C-alpha cells in the first residue's frame, strides 16, 4: 500500500514548477492523489512545506541506493566525496522543483528546515563513505561538506553547460579548496610554535564527541564526562 505522503508528493511534483511549494500545490496534490483531505493534513500538518521536506528526503534515499551500487573503492577519498555529491544532484529529475525548494528554504521562517536537510544529506554521504570519526571532526566534516554541497547546488541551478560539465568542475575546485584547508591544519599541528598556541582550543575540542555514540542533550554532541 502506497504511503499517503508519497502519493501526495508524486501528485505535487507536477504542480511545483508552476505554483511552487504553495497552498495551491498542496490542494492540487490532495485532489489529484485522491488522498482524503483529513489524512493529507494529518501526514502533512504544514501542507506543501512538509512535501518539500519529503521531496528532499526522497532524493537522499535515491542517492544512497545508487551509492550502494557504485564501486568507489579504487577512487581517492576526495573523488568519492565528489562522486557522492554528483550522484545526489543526478537523481533529481526536475531542476525547477529544486529551484522552488531553494527559494522556499531561503525564507527566514524555513531556514532551519533547509539547514537541517542539507546537514542530513552530508551526514548520509559521510556515513555511506565509511566515516568513523567520533570527535569534533564529525562536525567539521559535515559542516564543510554542507558548504560545498550548498554552493554546488546553487551553481548547478544556473548551469547550462553540456551534461553540467561546468558544475562538476566547480565541485572539484571546491573540494580542492577544502583539501588545502586540511593541509594547512596539518601544518599547524606539525609546527612546534603553532601547536603550542592551539593547545588550549585543541584540548577543548578533544572533549567534544559525535552524537551517534553518546546520549544527546539539548544540543548536538556531548562531553566525555558530565559537566558540573
């Protein structure tokens, strides 16, 4: 039996390019999907906003399915990341739907939703690529990739090159920028002077743990010992 939210989303996608993620789109999706209006409101309390979130999550699921079928073992790790981001964009069948989503999640009242979705996508990518970090690197990896992913999506939306070749080159450049940052961090660690200056911050960061291995409180992450 098809999930009612999936039925609503399938119906809504025909209307989003014209009406955006709006009340008109949601009403049309209810009508076209023949989902009972009460059920529709129960599974999507915010109407089309919840369908926009579901659309993004569906893309994440499709990306993960394709990643599982890929043989990335022979690639450099930075190339695996680039491949994952590329796959995430390639599963999108209608660029205008994503354009409308980007406009929606740029609104102040939905910024938190958009940020959470992008973070979730990047978290899926790192997990799929076998990331085992359980310290502050868990956060920095996802935060950095979130920046790369967001910038690449915006570039991709305006890219008219054949096969989006310009986008993939842009993505490679952004990842190269990140690798340069990692190289600079390594140089700081190896420098006797700079490493001493960073001793305090590094001690603090060494006590930050990823939320996947320790119970979470009101904020993401935790400390290795209870705060008094």
